């Protein structure tokens, strides 16, 4: 529906903000491609989405990253409003020096995304269990257990 509205905005000769229409289309097309990409990537590479060790969490998402338990202060479940639903995530609260370093190391768009995440949920990065067999609370309990041991 949003792609359709974006195309209509772009094609409407009386609508002066054609860039908004293009951005709408691109955003939702990219969002629609991420889920199949992740599924195909996981099947072909035989790598799970998330690997939890005693020292870190390795996330093999659209952009892979590692969360070292020694860099984390806490994990918590947050709810972020998306459309008509409230999506649940596990927020990663890094130690202040690590959080500042991650912000400095990020690209311009990465910094914008990190700031937006911080405003929405209080944390720069999040983990999800969408597409996995693990429940969010079980993942949170496991992460907090490993964090205590680190």
C-alpha cells in the first residue's frame, strides 16, 4: 500500500515533492527484500542468524556485527511502535565509552540511525527473535546469564 502511495505521489503532476514519493518506494522495497535475503543467506551459508558464546553474541543479519559481553552494561526488552503494532526487541545498553566509540566509528547514516534508535528505545542497537525458534524472554534470560559470567 505504501509503495502504491509513493508511486502515486511520484506520478501526480500536481504534487511538488516527488522526492518523497521516491523515498517511500525505495524504503519499502528495500524493507520487503531484507527478509527473503536473510532467509536465503541463512539457508545457503548454513549460518544461523545469531550465535551466542560465553564471550559474545555474533549476529549474522543484513549487516553482521558482534556484541562483546565485556562492552555491555545491560540488556532489556523494549517495545517500539511500528504501524499499528508494538514490535518487541532486546535493547543492548553499552557502557558509555563503548557507546561513544560506536557513534564515532559509524558513517553519517549510521550515526543518524543510532540517534533515532536511542530516541525511540534508549539504546543504539537491538536484537530480535523474529525468524528464530527462540522466544524473546528466553533470549533475554540467556543473554543476562552470560553477561553476569563475563
